[in-house]
């Protein structure tokens, strides 16, 4: 039997791929070293969408791990390895906290609807919302640790929480809609922030993913 979560992941990744494709030339131009970063980002999300569409897997974590394994096949694509690492770290946190795609989407909708009374949110308990927030922040923090060759942590480091809070504050000062602010903050605390064109493509990808989650039925 197919998994609803696995099926739903494909259109989310496809939506990100479409946004990156529209910005492909600009991202290539921003890559002063090789001039192909936009091409690589499109390849990454096309491969990720293909992975979860062709091999329907029960469970969000398992689907993310499988997508990461296919990204490993994109030889010569340094960003693919980095995103594969990120998917594995996110998958580990989703598994540890037993978070489904439906719950993750509900949390994102709540976060984006905060302060907007006309946008009803899905029902998640405050405790469950807290679990998901912690899992996301642990995933981002451990992703950075992996890229630095450092051991990961099973808990949420207060430094990571403070770093995200500061990144969110700075992003909010730059202005924009809530979805853009959250995407900016997440990209800023990720290892993508170490390279300008990776930060830019990551910000675009995260924003597109959040927007797609708002629209997912």
C-alpha cells in the first residue's frame, strides 16, 4: 500500500524545483567559481521529487533518507552532498520524535498563520508543536555540525536556539512576509550560509517549500 506522506512529499519537492528553475540563470551567475549552481539545485530537487514519487515509503523519515541516498548519486554536485546530509539529519529528528508529514505541514501552517486571525490553523497541541519546533532546530544544528566534521547532539543546544532567535530577529528587520522571514532565518543558521550563492538558493528553496506546504491539501 502506498504511503500518503510519501505521495505528498513529491509535489512539495516539485514546487521547490519549479521555483529554482525560474531562478536557475540568476543562481548560475551568482556562482562565480563554477557558474553552475542553479543547474545543480534544479537537479537536486528533481532527483528528490523523483525519489519519493517512484519509491513510495511508509513514514516521513524513511522517505527523506531514501531521497538523500539518491542525491548521493549526483556526482560532481557538491551541493547535493550537503543537501543529502541535511535530509538525513532532518529525518533522524523526525524519526526520534515520531513526526509525520501531516503533523509537520500542520505546524508550518500554524507558524505562518500566527497573528493572522483570518487564516485558521490546523489543530496541534502546544506540546506537539513544541516537539516539532525542537526537532527542526536540532536538525538544523546537527546539519551544521556534520558539515564541520563535528559530532551531532541528541538534545537541543541553547546556543542553537539563541542563534535561530537572533537570525529570525535580523530577518524580520529586513522586512517581508512571514514566510520570507522564516525562510531567511532558517537559511541563515544552516551551513548554506557559509557560501553566498548557496545561502540565496537555500532561502529560495525553503521559502518555496513553506509556501507549498500552505497549499498542500
